[in-house]
C-alpha cells in the first residue's frame, strides 16, 4: 500500500490537528490509581453520580496508556476515561498500553461454567443490584461447588491451564518463562518450570497467580477488595441481609478473603467480552448478559476500541507522535521505524519513517477487536478463519510483554515475517539503557519533506519507569533545522517500586503553540533511595556515579521525598530541565561464583532546581539521588530553530565586596533576593555553601 499524502485521515485513525489556542496535556501510566491533580486536570470526580465529563474547548488530553492494575481505581479509571473520550471525542486521545491490551486474556482465563450460567439466567433478572447477584453466586458456590446437576452448573474453569499455556507461556508475559523451579534460568528443557502445574485449575489459586505472575500486579487482589466494596457495597448488603435473618456473618476482612476470587472472576468475565451477540438455544438462558451490569459489559474491550496504538498530533509548528513505549528503534539499521504491522518490520519500513503507517497500526487493532468479538461470542455468522485468529490472538498477547526475539517460537505468522516485540510501540522499550531518552539522545526523528514545516518534533511515551521525575533528551536535525524531544512521562514507581502505583505523585507535559512545560509533584514517604557520589570519568565527558552495594546500609537511606521542596508543584520549561548523563557503578555478589563483581549501567538524572538530581537505574529499579558539591556546568543545548520559552536571565550582579580564599580574592555577587554568591568554574553558588565546601576540604586535610 502506497503512502497517502495530505492528512486525509481523521481521529479514528489516530490523526489529530488542534487549533493554536488549544492547551494539550500529556500524562502516562496511571496503573490503577488517580492522583487528585490528574483528576482535576481531566475534570473527573470519583463520584458515581457524575454524568458529564465535558472539557473546555481549549483543552485536550492525551493519555499514553496503562490505565489499570497496581491500584484501587482500576475499574473506575476504565469507566471514567472511556466516558471522558466518549464525551470529548475530538479532544481526548487514548493510547493502548500493555496493561490495557493484556485484558483481552480475561474472558478466556477467568471464565467459569457456573458463573456464566448464572449470569445468563432470566430468572435472576429480578434481583435488584449487583450486590444481590454476587451474594446469589456465593450461595450457589457454597451449595454446589463441583457437584452440579450438569457441566454448566459446576464451578470450574471453562479453559484449562493446559489450553491457556499456548497463549501465555511467553517470554515477557509469564514471569517464570525459561526458569527452573527455583526461579533460576533453566539449563535444559527438562528443568523448565511446569506452566500448567503452577498456573493451576483451582479457582482461588489461579486468580492470585494471574495477577502476580502474568499481569505484574501482585497486590491487585487486595485492591479489588476495596474497589468492589466501593462500587457495589457487597459486604454491606451481605451483613444487613444476615442481620435481618438473624444469621451469623463474616466480618468484612474475612468475607473478602473467602470470596474475592469469585467477584474477580465474575467481573473479568463480564468486562472481558461484549456478550451482545451471544446466542444460546437453551430456553432458560437469555441472549444477553443481565442489564444490572450494563456499565461494565465488555468494558475492557470497549475501552480498547477507543484506543490507538500510535497517534499523530499537530499544533502550530509542532508535530507530536505518541505511543505507550515509543517509536520502535531498529538497532541493526540505527533508525526509528513505524511498522506497517505491529511487531513486524519490512524492507518498505526501512526507507524512511512513514507517518501514515500509524493509520495501518490502528486499523489492524480495530480489525483484531472485531474478530475477537466474533470469536468469543460464538456468533453463528462467524466469518473469520479460526486458525488465523488464534495466531493473531497469540501475537497481541505477545505484544503485551517483552518477548523480544522469542515471539516467533509461539506464533505462526502466515505472512512469513519475523515477529519481535522490538517492533511494537506497546512494549518496544525493554529498559532505559536499550530504549528511551537515554538511548535516543542525539538521535533525531527523520521525516520526509512533507513534514519540513514542523521544526519541533515531540516523541512522547511512558511504559519504562523514569524514577521520581519525568525524563527527556533532545536531538538536532541540522539539515532541516528541526529538534526532536524524546520524552518519557512514566513516574509510576515513584512512591513504590513494587505492586502499588502513585496515589499522590503526578507529572504531566503541557504543550501549546508557544510553550512546553513539565508540571508535577512527587511525594513519597520512607523511600529507599541510593545517594550517589561522583568520581572522575575514565573517558572525556563521561561522568561516573557510584553507590556501595545493596548490603551496605550506609549508602542507602529511607527518605521522605518532596519535589519540589518549596512549593505545591514544579512548573518548568523543557529548555531549563537539563539532563545529566553518566554511568552508575554498583558492586554486588555474583549468584554463581559468590564473588563481588562490578556492574555499570547508563543512567540519566534530572533536576527541577539545579541542586538535587534524581533518576532510576532501570536494570534494578533503584531510585537514585545526586547532590553535587558544586553545581554542574550545564551542557550546551542544540540551536533552537525558533525562540523557545524560558531562557537565561542576568540574575547575579557584581558587588564591591570580595571574599578572601587563601591568596585569591573572589568577587561577591548579589542575587535577586539579596543573597551573596561567588562564581566557581563559571557557575554561581551561594557564598555560605562555598564556605562550607572549603571548610570540609580543610578538615579532611587536617585528618
């Protein structure tokens, strides 16, 4: 298919054009939570009675994916963001993240015969609320379990672990892929951990296992306990009903510990497919799911139908490309690629970045979701090739994990192309060392002449946690006087690197015709952070930051982090948000030899005040902090094709005073607020701080 010119596509294809007066706000990776400031930004209230989600005409919202998991707002986030998109179709851009796309697995992996039979029965339409239906399911579960009258009445999974293995036993999807029973890399196939045995066909065990070992959300079962009670008042109804009957009942904690798996199974079945085409000849079963769950029927799928894999956005002289994990980068060809098909590359893709391929990617997802509805609703008019759909189903599941070069071990591609997650804008980033602002610094996005009118190119994504602050780097295309901004907005591990996303901390990027700014706030308590010191680089221009090994508690502190420390939030132009690059050296014990080895990882650090820099080592998710004794000389930024917002101001004025430092007389400068400063190697630092530095040096010499 040839490339179409002239912007003939529209928002359904992922192509958006905004007027110059519009303010565009970008954020990433909510992962089951909704910080207050993001909620205010998008005009969403945690209120079931809210029916209007209308944005101001001059505001646009772009979310780069991962709406669920790791938080107590997963289902509400889905409902609210879907409603936001529906009410503001042209001004809300939703992007498909791996945590969003992996929910295509939910119906197949959670479906239980008896629960489906109950949900489709006409005689429970009379039950008034979802809570009543959940209690009905509990009662049937306690009375029947595995002794039902027929196969439909049994509480067992429709799809066995052995069946599911062909879809989920993938590198990057199953946590234990390629490992032995001890969690170490298996040396031979006979040592591999048994998937079906660990995945299990037990109801309660499978639910917990899926979230902990394939969805990367080990605390989600507990989060659902809180969210289901908020949404449906299940325990409240259960306890009141028991009191009215004079019966004993479980307290809330024991109640949810006993039955939460049934509620999760039920909701994932309901949300996991549309149901509206179900045809069943049994006279006791309706032809659609009961309407008590209307807001939730097919919610996972309906949300994905409003998402794009990639989007192109333009405003003024700015062109913006968004996706969840960034534009795929081909290391062999040393260039960015927007593939025609997700997970695949072809010779045509290598000629130049083809913006129009965004349309093909989004169309491919739409077609897959249509086939998905047909397949799982057992439509009598099924017109897709079953074998082809199953392989396509495997491919999209693979695109939710970093299967890298091993995708093809599990997927038969009838198009005879190699499938790799490296060519997926959903999971292409494997680590900040391999992809992202650190990897992309100095590498511009190269477009054909059609896009020469845009002199600022923004490459915006999330997926790979950047630490306590968003991350970015720049690259200049001197030939076309264009500058590329590579921006990673994912700070989802700022408050907790494990199973919980941010409830308070947030970051977003604001882009208008004339400006681009990071806005946000980071609030953490008792955070484990590694304080770095700097040693001279072995190569010119290479800064090396070191931290002692993880067992040396002297270099690891639990701190309460507030960024910024002096105001409600930071609001800083990209032109003043300068990155520091370097190597992070860690000494650790080798698991095989038990000897100490030194490991070096590339890192990128950022600061909102030029005093304290923060970053993250993507190889082990260690949060990093660096406070230079002397403010670093800022690197020269690429020549801007047009005037950028921000700039350098003359903040310091020379005074008549001098500071005597040995034989040196140093000029004392006065800052805007009257503070005294001295100039050291071209950088202004406060006189008080400088006195402390030289005092410490003198003390060390004395020792």
